C-alpha cells in the first residue's frame, strides 16, 4: 500500500491509495468508492471543460473583429489592461482567480493572457524573471509570443496601470504590447536569457547598472538600440524622461542624452511640435519661454549654457492655464573653475556677479544684447553697484545705454538702441518731460538720444507700440539721484 502511494506522484495518487486500501478490507465498499471516484472525476472533468469553454467564448468575443494573430494578441492585451486591476494583496495568482475577481498578480495577469490567447490558437509563453522596482524574492512575469512572423514581448500588468500612494491607478499604456527587446531590457530581466531577444545577451550585473527607461519614450522619437548602446557605454546616466500626458505630441529631434550637464557648456535642443502646447526650458530660476527659441514652421531650436548647479527641464504648458509640466529632466553638476571661465567667456551676463544685482531673466538681458563683458568689468571695478530694472515685453537691441541703475542729476547719458519692429514710438520719460528727438540712421535702423536728468526721481525708456493707441510700455527704468 505504502509502496503504491510513494510511486504515484500525479494528482490521482490519493485515489489509487484509497482503492488499494478498500479493496483489501471490503470488496463491497470498494465498488461504492469506485463509483464515487468515477463521479468525482467526471464532475472535475466537466468543470475543467466548462472553464475552458468560458475562456474560449470570452476570447472569441474579444477578438471577433480581428483578422490576424497579431491583432488578436493585441486585443486580448487591451481587454486585460481595461478589465483587470493589480492585486495589492498578492493572492490572485491564477487565471481563474484573475478572471473571477478582476484582479491579479503579474503571474495572474500572464496566466489569464495565456489562457485567452490559447483559446484562439495562439501559443504564448509565460516568462519569469525580475523587474526593476520589484522585490528580488517576489519576481515578475510577462509574455513571449510568436505570431505572424513576429516575436512579441508583452507585459499586460505594467500596461494596465501603476501603484500610486498604495493604490492601483488604471492608466493603460499600449507601449507595453510588442515591446522592442532593447526597451524591455531596461526594466525586465528574464530567468532564461534567450527571452532577452538581443543579439548580445546582458548579464544580470549589466542589467542592474542600466537606468530605468520605459518603452513609452519611443513616442518622443528616441531609438531603442541607440539608447541601449549609449547606456551600456556611459556611466553618466540618461535624462529622466516622463510619460506624455494631456495630448502632448512632441518629437524630440535633438537633446543632450546625459543626465548630468555642465555649467558653461553649450547644449542643443531641437523639438518638433505637433500640438498647441507651449514649450519652455527651465533652469533653476531662469525660464526660456517659447518666444525665445528659434522657430522654423513647427521646429523649435535652442542653444543653451547652464549657469549654476540646479535642476534643468524641458516642460510644456498643460491645459493652457500657465502651469508647466516636465517631460525631460537633467541635473547640473557643480562647476569647476574651468567651467566658470567658459561660462564667463561665452555667457558673461550669467556670471554670478551679474545675477546678484538683478532678478531679471538672464535670457531677457541677452536678447537685448547688453554688452555682458563691459557690464561685468564695471561691476568688478566697483563702478556699477546696481542695475536698472528691465522689462521683458520690449522688442529691441541695446547698442549703448547707462548700465548702472542709478543716474545723477545734471549728467548727460547716451541711449542708443535698434528697434526690431517698425512704426513704434520710442521716448525717454523723466518726471513731466518727454524726450522724443531721436537721431535715426536709416541704413541700420539705429536711433540714439542724449538725455540730461534735471531732478531726482525715475527715468524710463518707454515705447508706444504702433497699434496700441498711445499706451506707454516701460522697457528700462532708472533711479535719478
């Protein structure tokens, strides 16, 4: 008896044990037990068949409009992402529980996907391994599937949503269906390396060193193979790239691909906008708004030199309400003396001495083409201890103006500017006086005027726009003593 029990390792071993026991002690009882066993096996088989029929009916309903294995595989993914939630308790780890309770672990998700896919003739494999952010003991599962001459990697659980503050939040991400192997390896490491689907397989140590990137960033135009190659070769990391939201449709044509940037170094940004969202580069307290970028049709370009250690981001205006959301983020490394020298050489207006004297956006000063080297020298020679107040809405270049924010009564000052638009009226306002007699060079468009303040108070360079019906716009404001 015990010999039979040890030899039978299948699910019917317990029934074999009972049969042997009752046959030895009571032949009549044996007949009854055999009948009960037969009925039990019949009911079990009937239940299994009914469950199988349920999967088949559901799978056929999900895929009824599909005309290829690929589209069937995709529709099953969509249905699961739409109808199954992540089981925070970690109990729904079978297809049956996942379907019944509409929640599951990664294994439950994948078992359900496999059963539905098999019901319509597909042959998926449940891949086991590790995912970044998952417990080493917990592990993770996803799907490998060959269909229509394609090898597909699919993660229905990660495609369905995410955990936020301890709660599951549904946020369907179709980037987790048919994931390029080069994207998948940034977050998923299979136990069996053949499921990496890479020509050169990575070790687990190499996998752990990779930054955590998600396949949705391909929507920005990033190439998976290039990003993997860069990440493998560099120890500098890659920028943080956030998932597109609120209909953001931007193609990133050129950006720095290192996470840490350097003060004073020039970096190029080229974006192609396909949506009305305004873009902005934000570096600490500096805001480079869309109107400061170079534009050609829908393509925006910018060359930018960071000026201090801080976070730097590319952001977009969400919902036209003035609130900006980051989609690419960098950090600026602490500068060396060489980096500060480079900054001073190419961007003197961003030097710390200038920034300490003004709250004006450095980009605005640079757009006015103030002579930064001259200003920096005046500050260091103690000739300039304050700066005038600059206003951002005036469209002109500065050729020569007083750079000190404080002027003296009775002293002459030259103002020489080049307006960027025609038809505007420029003037100096000082108390009740208006100085309008500019000398204009018709060839260059440059205009200049000399002013001698006669009383203490404010002196202001202003403009009346051609279509503004006499309204003054302040451009630069001084204090006269």
